[in-house]
């Protein structure tokens, strides 16, 4: 990861100030500028994000990003209905795939979580409705997102609650830190730094985003 400037911002050759972590890597810049923090309500993409954040544990996100297409190929585009039918033989095949992270526990976790998806969707309507119900209230967020505040946000009450609710339903590799990284990546929170050229754009996208609706009977906690 690039060294952290005092204000947390890195100005690239195009003169745009960005969150320091994407540095000058073209793939990371593209991810930062087009995906990170953009609200997502598609269940397949949300399931993919949860899985990839689980694989990222102990590694850099750039490592996962560079392998993402390999992961998509290996896991049938993260179609959870197909993954739920994976057999032990398929696990062994995945463990020979050098294009992904060959960690048995994480691979088996993807299959386990895929098997949990139908019950969660029956209960809450969709993974999107469930996940977005953990969006923190504005008063629970810092007044401004600065590089000094970010270390306080690696796990939050909201991400802890999301993690607890998932684990209660049998999901794995969804600890509070992983849950918060997921929330950052899919726009449930906007953690682009103050001064980053993407922060106002993501704020606007979040304002325009139509929240998925929970069935009135559902309580995720």
C-alpha cells in the first residue's frame, strides 16, 4: 500500500486528488473511481463482495482485485444458487486453481454462505434489503471523514451488528472488520476522504439511491 500523506490524499497524473490507498496503480484507480462506495442493490454482486472481502482477510485488497476475474470464473460468477450445489469434489478442484486464493476454509465458507442465502432472502426479501438495513444513521457517523478518523472505523457498532446478524444465521468469514469493509465497498457508508474528488459524487449517488425495502415483520438483529 502507498505511504499515507498527512491529509490522506494522493494527486495522480490527471490532477485528481484521491484516497491515498489507490496510489498510481491503474486498476486500483479504476476501482476507486468507479466502484468503491457506489451503492449496490444487486444480490449477486453483494454476495460476491461479501465473499471477496472474506478472501481478502489477511491479504491486500489489490491482491484480490487482480484475481477477481479468476474468482468469478472459478465460482460461476458468484451465482449463489449454483455455488450452493458445489460438492466436496468441486472444493478439491478449486484448491488446485492457482488463479484464486487457495484457502480451504475460505472456499468452504463461500459454499456455506451460498447455502444460507435462500433462508435469508425468504426472511428479508433480499440480501440487499438485509444489508442496507444496517446503514448507520447520520448522527452515528463522523462529521467528516479524514485520514485521522479512518483507524476508528475499521469496525463500528453497525458492522458489529451486521456481523452478529450474519453469524447468527450461520454465515462464516463475516467478522466485524470484514463486514465494515463490505459496507464501505458497496456504498452503505461513504468513506472517501474529504477532498477526494469522488466523495461528492458518491454522496450524490447515495442520495439518489432507492433503499431496498425490508418486509415489515423482519428484524435483522
